[in-house]
């Protein structure tokens, strides 16, 4: 078996190679709409030759299944650490046990929750412990051991100083204990009773003291827009208006004067997907970082949630369909978000939308609904630009193939019949929830599965989606996240139905589903062919769609899937999170390197209304998946509000910016920095010319002096390479926690920089910054401060005195001044930094809160001195 078996990108490449040389190609080239593109691919049976795809779909429900065996293994490991009082590690293993434990089958899940609650208790995470106790009870914790949970609950309330609750839980614990007296044995019973009585005495004692219980205030300030919400653009400020003309398309303008720091948009995404790299660290639904009380999906072992609510919402909205195909969805990259968008909208809605949408052409501005509002409805997504006309046929063909794959997944998952089934069942059993229906279906499927999975033969090696690579840029960060395919773990026993009771109560319904299921299977077989019989047949006869069971609804959805993929190329937004980089050197909190990490991809139709400028008016930040857009400069009434799609004029030279915007966003930028005729500021990437002491622009393909035209000499080139090598060495040393090694490379590196680079060269500034860090780490704050000052000088010149880059550098400086005990100077720097942070992020931001705490501390210190 080929090692790349199961790689969608590879399959795409092969299909494209095949098709481009075939006579069909010219036909595809002529197609004018998305439905006909999907129809082309379906009727040519283009997906027929991907042999692994059918095998994958046939076995999709076997991947990532729960395993009682694994759950037990993890639990035992957890117990080992628990005994060693290493509760943190124990919790990690119990969490794995929870993720792998079958739901509604056996007691693995309940016991794992129970054990994790104990470990949490010992770490004094009382709230988290209480939540796990509840989950343990809900999951069917053995009643004969209930007294343990009640006792622990009581202890938690005691820890939380809620003594009344502690007392009442203890009573229940006593009750359960007394019931189990015969089973437990006298000696153990007496010990437990003694323990409980002690707790009771303590509780009574504490109650007498009457401690004021602190009210826990959750200071989760939801940000809101300045000047109230707009009546038209419901997620934007009333100071913002939407305009439309054929040249600029839709765009945003200020309908009043806007000040730097004003919040212009606060937007929930229409749909979004977590990037696979963050599956183990972030909630699959709300993208919060996972804490200690992680819970899993009901069926698979891949996704994790912060709590019950996220798990349930995710399951009913999209995961019930996606769960069995998660690896395949990872391999399609950003196109995953297209499927998520369709699932978010729902079949019934979309059928209606397609029907109605044909008649609506009366609105002047596309995307406005009947109430003339631009809000969170599907029409705002539907009306985002696709740029179909500018795309190459090859790209369009690839997107069409991927859209067809997503359509096949929807058909295979029975999504097209789910809504209808739900109608039938609501009539029959009103209490049946959508979740139950899906579980029933999965149960039926599980019965049909072979007892031994074939998946071990599949090797899902790492793959990167073409589409995702293209979408390397967006408004907030320029790094293209690579979607990796998780390898399905080995040794998973297929596990049967997990909701037997439900199955019995609605046998008739299940029969109906079986029928539907086989229908979907037939269609999928028609599309994908039978790889065992047709191995060598490359003949693709044109077939009518009705022949293979594709109806109008399916074709329409296929068209929408393709539409969204095209939109995502230009409109997908990265959701980023500020993370302290894992820096082995910074054992102290001092001089943390913070960076924006891309955690999810999302569609924000309101933010998408902004056009691009290389010198933007706004900055985006996130609270979970909530996008907050703030003005970073004053905007006069009537002026347009610009976002930056990635290439910022301070970070990229003009020719490169133009190239990037043209290839990805299909336009020539005519923003001010692109058209003002000023030369790019080359000093930040310049060496000093040996001949005239002018600037050698190193960003050019052939670096040369901008003042005398002299080409870069071989000597200069070597020096430049040496500087780079030394700097790389230093970075590697830092990665390996080798402080001494880093300094040994940085010192000669800086010497060369000082001699050969322009004084404002950004690499030189980075070297100074790194040296500052190293000195700070070794406790030499004086030297650290000197280098940091040099680096800050360049940062301010390069990015401006209101820039976020400068703010982060000032924050570092404040840390150092704090350490060398210069409170007055430190306070001054903190104030400057805070002012900039406030404009960019507002007062709720972590960094602003940190700076505020520092200020309080400094003021105390200064007052004490006088
Ligand atoms: Zn969540
Ligand atoms: Zn799942
Ligand atoms: Zn520009
Ligand atoms: Zn020169």
C-alpha cells in the first residue's frame, strides 16, 4: 500500500493531471455556474478512481471509536500517579480515560469522572471537582459508592466556605454509607464514619464563626461597540455605514467622526472551525483553552469540549454529521469551513433560501435582508464575493472536486434525509431530540459493521490542502495554518450500539432509517464506483444524475458548497489567540515573548465588508470567537474604513504587497502607501554601501545601493550571510535553553551588524532585542536595558509611536525597570504602553489588566518612599 494512501490533496493532483489532458477539460472550462460544475464532476464520475475513498467511507464509523480497554488502561495509569500524589499527571490520564470511555455502556466513564474529581479535590479545585462529581453521577456512577461522592462534595463546599451545603451533603453521605454498611465491612465503615463526623464537627464549628462568603464575580465583560449598534449593520457601531457601488463593491464608511480606540464592530462568526493542531488544547466548539475538566464527544475520541453545553450544541449543529469523517475533513483544509457553513444553515432553511433567493433582486445592497438589515443571517454569507471570474479553471476544477467530496460526505451521512426523518418522528414521538435520532442511526450502522476494522491498512499521512495554502493571508495574521490529518490510532475495537434502549422504543423508525441509509449507500456507490470491480476502467461514461440517485436538492447543496469554498479563499478570517511562546529560557516571567497564534478559521460577514489598505484604519482582536474591531486612528466623517488583509506597508515592500494582493485577492491595491509615489523605506533592510556609505537594499532580488547603484559585493553578501547564520545559531541555542551559547553567537553578530548594517536595520534591532533578553535572563538588567533601548528606537521608527509593536517592547522595558527598581521611570513607561494597548485592545485585554496591576504596585512603592 502506498504510504500516502488516503491523502485528498494527492488524489486532487492526480485527478487534475488526468483531466487536463482529457477531452472533457475544454467542456469544464466553458461552464458558467457552480451547479453545472458539480454536475460535470458527478456525471463524469470523476471521483471513481480514488480507490481509498470508498473504503474510507465504508469504514468511517469505525475510526476513533471509544474503547473500554483503553479507558481502563488510562485510568490505571492515573491511579498510579494518584497514589504518588502527583495529582496533575493523574488528572491528565483520567481525562484520557474519560475521552476513551464508551458513553451509556459500562461504568468506565462514570468511574473516570469520579477519580478525576478526587484528584481535583486534592489540588483544591473545588468548583471543578463539584462539576466532575455531577458528571460522574449523570454517567451512572455505582450507587453503592455514592457515599464517596457525597462526602467529597461536602468537603468541596467546606473548602468553598459554604458550610450549610457542606452539612446537607454530609447527611446524604451518611445515609448512603449506612445503606452500604453490610457491604463495606465494620472496620471500614467505622473509619469512614469517624472521618465524616470530624468533618461535621469542623463544619459546625466554622458555621459559628460566620465567615462572610465572598461573592464570586465573574468579570467577563462582553465588549460592545461605541455609540450603540447600527440599525442597518446590526453587529457594527452606529458610527459606521454600509455603502455600495459597482467599482468598490460594498464598503464601510464613517458616518460621524471616529476616534482612535473606538470599537467599530463586535461580531460573532456565522460559522467557524477549530484548526486540527489545537484539537487537544482547545474546546471544539467555543475555542476556549481547555482547563482541567475536559469532556469528550459522545462517539469519537478526537474532539474535546470545555463542558456539557458546548458538547451538546456542537453535536446538534454539526458534529453529528462530521464526527465519522473527521480525518477526511482535516485533509480538505479550509474547505471544511464550507461544509460547516452548510450544516450551520441546515437543509430545510437552505432549500427555502434557494427557492426564495431567485426572486430577490430588489435590494440595492447585496446581503441586506427583507428588513433592510445586514446581520447574522445566511444571506450575508451567501453574498460574499466569490471571484469565480478571476479564478483559473484549474483552481475552480480543484474546488469543484473538493465540493463534490463534501457533497458525497453529506449524502453518505444521510444528512439529506435527516430533516425529513425528523418531521416523521416529531409526529410520532414528540420528545425525541435530534441527538437521539442520530444515535439511533449510528447504532444501526454499528450493527452492520464487520467486527474487524480495515482501517489499519490506511495510512493517513500528513497532508496540506492546496486551498488552505492559497489562503495564507488574512486580515489579522499572515501565517497559513497547515491542516494536518490525524492518524487514526490503532487497536480500536469496534464498539456496538450505545443506546440500546432508544433502539427498542422506536423499532419502526429504525426500519425506516435502514431503508434511507441503504439509499444513501447506493448513491455513494454510484458516485464512487466499486473499486474492486472497476480497478482498471478509466472509461467515464457521462451519466444522468437522476440515474445515480442525485436529486435537485443535492445538486443545489453541491453548488452552495462550491460557492463557499470560492468565497473562503478571500473571506476566511483567522481567529487568533495571544499566547506566550513556549520559551525554555524564560523561567522567570520576565521578558515573555508573546505571539498571535492562529487557532480557528471563521466567516465574519460584517468584517468582510471592509476593503483593504496597506495602511489600515482598524485592528482586530478576539475574545474566544468574538471578533472585536477597533479604530487605530481618527477617521473623519465620510471617510472609508479599511482593514489590512495581510500585507502591511510597514512589513512588506510595495512590489511584494501588490503581488500578494493580486494573486490572492484579485485586485491591484491603490491605497495611499501604494500610490503616493514615495520610495519604500529601505533603511530597515539595508546594509551600508562600501562605496558611498549609502543604503544597499537587501530586499531586492539583486541587492544594490539605492544611492550609487553599486551592486552588493561578494564580501558584503558573505557578511550578510554570516550575520544571518550567527543569528540563527543564537535562536537555536535559545530553543535548547542554552543561554551561554546564545550570547556567544549574539555578541559577534551585533559587532558585524554595527559595522555593516544600516543603523535602523530591523535584523540589527532583533539582535539587540535578543541580547536584551539574554542579559535579563542572566540577571544583568543594566546591560539588558541598554540593548532594549537600541531596539526600541528602531521599532518606533519602523512601526510608529502608536504601534502595537512598540507597546510590546515598552512592556518589556517596564519589566526590566521594575527589576532594577526605578519605579518613577517604570511608571512613565507603563503609562505610555498602556495608552497604546488601550487604543488597540480596550480595557478588557489581559495585557492592560496586567499593566494596571503593575501600576498599583508601583504607586504603593513610590508613596512608601516619600
Ligand atoms: Zn466550549
Ligand atoms: Zn465525535
Ligand atoms: Zn496598498
Ligand atoms: Zn553606494
